[in-house]
């Protein structure tokens, strides 16, 4: 069980790492997030977070980065921001006016990619249709400066269609589900995070919607995007 102080430090550390993609030092956290603790206190608490498996030090001289356990805890601690999500929902309302199912999926995947900055998907379970968008957005992430990582990700998105049919059913993912790293049911996706949701659509079949990207993604934003899509037709 983390103390309230440890929770606030972990929260700030994850937000900073998501924003910068750089290991985070205790001094940076105190200065930027105006924490009510000294750098020495923050440093000691981060050592406790290390021991608990919530953070790690990638290099001896570096700051800390979150682990999968740290991200999972972060997601559980951050409740939906209804006001922000209603604002996001307005951006998806044009989907209600689309009467062609293929155009609907195409536009849904494009909107998700645009607002998330990640690779995004929209499809129908029963028919095995999956539209994919956002590979260029995804490759803007610092993680893909490594050509090997970029090639690996490109291969992954090429065969996601079949893997989705194998692993996901609408009744299993009504609310957005987050799969971080090793939690991913798709073995080849275990270097990444995948968020998947289903939603009613105007076409008589539930749709599947997903966002795939580095573990260092903006979880709050991406969960809000998928919840916003669901609310468009969930009535």
C-alpha cells in the first residue's frame, strides 16, 4: 500500500515521463510540480517506489521511469474527468451523421488517431472488418527513433486484423480495457500498451475501437477518447 505522499510523487513522475520521454529526477519533480517536499524526501520516497516495483532506474546516472506496475496503479488512481470527456465527445459527434458503415469506421479510426497521436483502429467483430489509421502519428513518438523498434511496430500493425478476431469479443470489453506490456493477449504487442473498447453503432452491430502505442502513452486522454465514442451511441 502506498502512502498519500508516494502516490502524489508517482503521479507526478508518470505525468512528467509521459510528457518528456526522459527519466525523471527528484529535483525536476519538486521544481515543476511544486511538491511540498524537499528533493531529499522525494528521492527517498522514489527509492521506496523502486523497491515496490512501481519505478525503475534505467541507467545508474539517470532518473526514474515507471514500470508496468506503476502505470497500472496510476490508471486505477485517476478517475474520469466528466467535464473534459464531454468536451472530447463533441469532436466525435460528426460520426452520428455518417450513414455508410465503411466510412463510419474509416472516420472513427482517423479521429481516434488524430486526438490520441497513436495508432488507432475501428472495426466490426462479426465481419472481420478493421480500419487502421495513425501510423505516421505513432512514428512521431521518441520510442520510434530506433529503426528496429519502428520495423517491429510496422509488422505488428500489419497482422492485427486476425489477432483481434482471435482475442476479443464485444461482451468482454464493454468498457475500455487497458493491456500494458506483458498483459497484452497478443504476444507480439507486449512491448506496447493497447486499449480496447466496444460500442453500439447505428449499423446493427457493435464496433470495436482500439488505440495501440508505447507504454508511455497518455492514459487519461486515450481512455477518455474511447469512452467518448461509446457514449455517442450508448443509449
